[in-house]
C-alpha cells in the first residue's frame, strides 16, 4: 500500500528526461499520493470540520467519499449522521466545491444496538471504491469518530480488508507506549461510539491500522489567538471559529456534563488524519516527521483495553504528530483560500 521511489532511480530518470528535446516532452500530471475516504462525526466536536476543510484544500489526495457518522447515544440526537452530513456540506459549500462533493449520511446506530443497520447508505460506495480495478492509487480510510461504517462495509464484503488502510483517531492509550499520567480511566470517546465495530476491525478483520490514540491526539493544541485570527480571514474561518465558540453551550445542554474551563487552546484532535495521509514525503510517501511504534495488532477488549497478541498483524501506533507542520500548513491553506474567495 506504499508508493516508494528509490532516490537513485529518481535522479537517473530525471537525467534521462532532461535529455529529451523540449518539443518532444509530453505534459506530465503528478498522480495523487492516495485516495482518502473521510468519515467523521461532523455534528459533534468541530475538530472534524477543521480536518475536512484542510483535507479538501490539499492537492496530494483525492477524496471519493465524505461520510457523516453518528455520536454516542448519550450525546446523540437520533439523527447525528444526517446532521453530520449537513455540516460537511456546509464546509464543501464554503469552499465552493458543492458541485464536486455530496456528503453521505451513515448509520444512525452502532453495530451493538438493537436494530443496528445491516448496511447503511455508505456501505456500497465504500465497497465499490475499495474494489476498483481502474486505479493503483492506494486507498486510505480516514476515520475521526467511530468505526461503524467501515465495519459495515467489511462485513458486507471482506475482500476490502486488503484493499485499504485505516487511519483512526481513537482508542485508549497503550500502556507500553503511554507517557506518564496519560493512561485513560474509562473507554476512549471514539471507541465508545461503537465498541462492537472497533472490536470487529481490530480482532477479526485483516485491515491495516494506523492508530492515533487518546494521549497522542490530545497534543494537537491550537491556540485561541490563532483561532481569533482565523475567524477574521473570511467566511470559512468565521464558520470554524463559531463552531468552536459554540462548544461550551452545546456541552452545557448535556445532563451531568461538567462546565468547560476557559483556556487559551483547543484540541484539534482529528487533524492527524491530514498529517498522516497528505503531508508526506515525496519519495517514500510516508509521514516521516511524526513518530510511531510498530507492534502486533492487539486484541481490543469490550472496555477499550488491549490484550497483546504476538501473532497480530503489524500496526502503527502514533506517539507524536508533527503539530507544527500540521497547523502551519492548515493556516496557510486557509489564508490562501480566503484570498482566493475574496477576489
């Protein structure tokens, strides 16, 4: 699933091309690094909206599907997936891309609930994209919430398992890679959206996983000064800032949820989906500036903990994301988009 170009081969090919007369040189279009299916609870924490906008402005990836997914029952409305698809459509519209993308609403219930969907509106499109034979561009499934949609698709056609890679923002921190004081006291939020789906992907599927667990995605801190600056750049920035500003009031409506303290940073925890799929080196197409541990995929337990499996397929667990690269690139693209839109 990787695109690796040997440096010596590249330089040799470059020298050969330089010898071709300019009149004979054919126009060259660079292929994308990856196709990326985006799946997120865009109606929940607004970090997914930042990730979506950033992804849509990246030139190195193609996005065949945008899927809005559901929230946990405690936070949900019963129509979270529809709401998520609508929020995603707002971002698409603000970027002037409404003619190119039509976000889909996924299932409204997790696999473990009574009457959970056998399939959703997203199941067939996911399977179809994964099984395409007309392209060799690798397929990434970038999930910033639960794994309901991917589990439904894999359950519908298990052939997709070896045809894509999952990058997942979710799951508890692993005890053998956790920094001091970083261990979770309860199941991680994205895991809790659909524990059965997450267990299906970890324990039964053959899907390659790149995981960004809780201790890592919490480090994606974006300053409120930068957020204020972003809010003044144009309609997209104003929309994203308003979404973050609305979070305290949204959480206050949830019974028993403690009030959020006022701080000078917000966690854009879904942004590593961009870092690990689009902000990669040109020769090996790998997110070389972020750190990970390679380990056998453990067994994922019902409470979100892990049981080691020496025979598990290899997976990456990211321990550090290049936050500077991620947010510098994001802000630069947002500023350039504001200039473009203002013309």
